[in-house]
C-alpha cells in the first residue's frame, strides 16, 4: 500500500507558485499520491513540469481525466479516444442514462455526482452495475466544507444513503478533496472524521483515502504498461 | 458513579493569512460544533482551549476521548474566521499535555 492519496486535487492552471504551495501542503498533510485533472488533449511533454514539481515534494502524480458527457454515446466516444492516455478516468454523471452507462463500463474508474441531491443517481441499480464493472463511487469532500444549512443537510442525507447502498453491493468508495486552494485541503484523518457525519465508519473512511484509490491507480498503471497483454497476463521476457 | 474522563489534547495549527485571536478561534470551534452536532452534541464535546499562540497560529484544545471524532470533524469544517479563509489542521493528538509537547513541540 502506498499511503494516503487524494485523487482530486484541483490545481490552478497557469499558476506554478500556487500549484507548488498546494502540492507542498498535500505532502505536509500526509498524502503520498495526488490525482490531478488534466485537459483531454494535453501532450505527454506538457505534464513533465507538473511531474517534476510533484517529485520535488515527494508526491506521486496520478493523471486524471474528468469526463462530462451529455449522452451515453458521447461517453463511449470519449472513452474510446482518451482512456489509454490517463491513469484514472472519472465521469461526472449529469443524467441517469449517463450514470448507468458509466457504471457498467469497465473503463470508468470513478462515478462522480454533483452535490445537489436531484442530480445524484446512485441507487441500487447503479450500484449493482458498478459492482460488476469495478467502478468506484467518488465522494468529494469540498462541498461538505463549502455548503451550509439545508443544502449541507441534504447532501449528508444523500451521502448516507449512497454509502449504505455501496456497502450493500460491495462498491468501493473513494474520498477525494476537490480542493481548489490550500484552505480547502484537510488531512486524511480529518476527512475520515468528516465522513463519520454520513455514517462511514472511521476505518472505512481511511480506506477510502488510501487502499481504495491506490488499488485503482495500481490496476490502471499495470494496464497502461507496455508489458500488459490482458488481465492476469503480462510479458515477462522478450526473446 | 462519576466516570473518570479520559482527555485528549489536540495540537492545532491554523492556516490563515492573518493571526487568529484566542476569542475568534474559540468562537469558530464552538460555532462549528454547534452547526454540525447541535446543542446536545456540543454539551458532550466539553471543549477547552488549553493554550494559544497567536503569532504561530498554534493552539492546544482539550476534549474527552469519546468526543474526539466529533471535534475533529468540527475543526475540519471551519473554512473562515471573520470573513477570511482559514483551515484548522490537527497536527497531533495525545493523552497528556506532556506527551503532546514532546511529540509536537
């Protein structure tokens, strides 16, 4: 196991100084790997400066793609074009049909939903599909910090229901910060304590910040490796 | 029979663009506990600010061990003090002040 990781750190584009500040803060807070959402058309050489910054702070950079398809067809097209260029693919499910397609597609790693309870489609049917395809449910913590009053109450109620459904169907949970600046960043233990608000026990909260995200990264790095042939089959030696 | 309280001491560091006064920190913590857990929860938190260093934005908070997760969640939910962005980080937790000072000087 790699330690703690945050698969959704929203680093500011075009601000290397703030990027470095956030990465240093992540390292201080105890994170060993961070996922950073990158533009779909980014070239490999454009990621290099970010990788160097991460290496300088002792953090393992995980490249992440956030897809926001409007239709299932759009999702399939984007996955076909982009899946092999990123280590983690998250889908922001804007409609039930997109959520269903994302949950049953084995190329999708994270199912992400907006904080508004009307836009959260993670129900039993969704969880059953996700458990078959090994997609995980992403719980973004930033809205919990940002929202106040009734919207936060509604979000907590939705998360409580989703955590219960995910547990029933064996869907992995991944907690991520969604932080846009260093003031929104919290230590893994603090996020785990916040997760107890929606009835996620502390050990499971810590697992959602360590083992669960790392298993996704490890699995996908294996698949993206040139030695990968098929699940369970790797090139050991070339003649 | 009155049960012996097992205290937990939390070393805190406030990340803020300006020094956070003792009063503001206390108010922010109580406000966060009240917002998340209500008056019933706040009464169980039994919070006390033991030490405060405004220059280093550091503090030591005390709570019963049964309320530790509740207090941690409340501290994590603090996002601003007097309109300025702030993050309260728990640097460490210990069962005695002495060991807290040894581990997190």
